[in-house]
């Protein structure tokens, strides 16, 4: 089985190199971690990248690349914080709406990429979409400033 996998990797690598890609094959372990919080599934995947750092992604309830870390202990620490935050967040009256919104944002991003890759859109349409995105970003800032903060063990990284 291992020989077959190695042969497939070699074949894919050759094709990607012929396309102009630079290939760096890293033999590592891919780790999946899942938690069940009263029927709410929280799942992560992490692996070691070519720099020797750990790349962590939350894959459930919606996919979101989290961060690159220098050690597995850092990964465990951030998962512990994230788990604690989700245990608290699922108590919210709007928990399912937030999860649905996260999934919807991922779907919108996929559609946006398809639009970019498959269509030549007008400047007017691009300007309107950018305007809508800016309005949404401003609304997030406003809602944050008008809302009570509940978690203090870690600072938000994106607000």
C-alpha cells in the first residue's frame, strides 16, 4: 500500500512540476481532533507544514483556517481556548444563527471565487460588491462596540 501511495505522490509531483509548480513533500502526521459538546460537533485538523510549523484549521461547525503555530503545545493551548469559547457560545440564544451565518459566509466566498475565476465582471458590479463588503465590515465593528464582551482569557485576533 505504501509503495502505491508513494508512486501516486511521485506521479502527481511530476505533473505539478511540469505545470511550473515547486513541490516540497513532507512526510508528517495529519491529526483530526473532535469534540461533542451536548450534540454540537467541534472538529479540527492539524499537520506540520514545510517550515516545521503546525497548521491548524477548524473544520466543524464550519471550515476556518486558524493559525500556524511553532509547537504542538501551542496547538493544544489554542484548541483548549477555542473549545472553552464554543462551550460558552452554544449557550447563546443565537448560536445556531451564528453557525448558519458562518457556513453561509463560506458559501458566499466560494461563489465569489467562482465569479472571479469564471467571469469578467464590470467595474460597476465590482464597486458595488466592495461597497457591500465595506458596509458589512463596518456593521461588524458597530455590533462589537454595542455588545457586551463575554470572554477575556484571550484577545480577539481579527476585531
